[in-house]
C-alpha cells in the first residue's frame, strides 16, 4: 500500500483503538469501539448500589433499567418508556421513581395541582395516610398515591444529595463526549491525512 493508504489505516486504528481492523468487527453492532458496553456496565453498577440503598417497587431486568435511564435523558415520556420496555405506563412511572428520575411536571397527567402537591407533601410529613389525605383534599386516592411516590422519590434522592441521579448524568455525559471526540478525531485525522493530496479524476 502507498504512504497515504498506510497513513489512513494508522489513523483508523488509532481512532478505533484496535490492533487490527478485523477485530473491530467483533464489537457490538453500531459501535466500532464497543463504547456502549462499559456505559451499560457503569449504569448497572449505579443501579445495583441504588437497589442496595433503597427498596424498589418494580422488578425490571437491569438491561431495562439501563434503557429507561437512557430514554429518560433523551426526553421520553412514560408512554414512550412503556412502549420501549414492554410494560405499562404506570410501571414505567414507578421504575422512574425507584431510580430517582423525577421530572418537573411529576406526577404525570396533571392529576394533582401544584398547591395540592404541596399540601400532600406537608400531610405526608405529618404521617397522614394517602387515604386520609385524599379525603381531606377531595382528591382521588390513586392520584394522591402517585403524588406520594413522587414525594418519596424526591426525599430519597435528597437524602443522598442526588448522588445517584448525578452519577447517571455523568455516565451519559461521558458517553456523549466520547462519541463526539472520537468522531471529531476521526474527521480531523482524515482531513490531515488527505491534505495536499491531488485529486485527478478524468471524465
């Protein structure tokens, strides 16, 4: 092979971090570097630690919890989460609460007003039951139960200074940066390797 071809091959190997081009074919589909594997391993580690610290209301496989975290930070709502995980929107909501993934508009569905949510927080702090709260506020007990799940998730997350949610965000941010830097290095390397090369095409 000529010098330019050898240089392009070396750049590809540096970017792919592989000793041979054919070894990269053994990685998971869609990833030359297998970057998704360590990301999922890190997510599973955080989820396992969270499960040891707090009880879970849902029982999904770790792979589905990892997918839920990814989709949540991609902006998926509970209906989209449920469709991707083949579960009900209610189960997706409960799984989010297990992982401390609370949204600004929780509880979903607009079933509880902001003022009622504050009242529910205060009454839960006073150890009132969801049934008693629903009766006192004139709200459906199921809506109070969902609001209670949000409050409980917020309280658990606050107790650990939002450590688990921060860990999820750092892992996914690292993964995004890796993809961007790898793509940028690949493009910059190819541009450098081909700089000054003559293009001689006859039609």
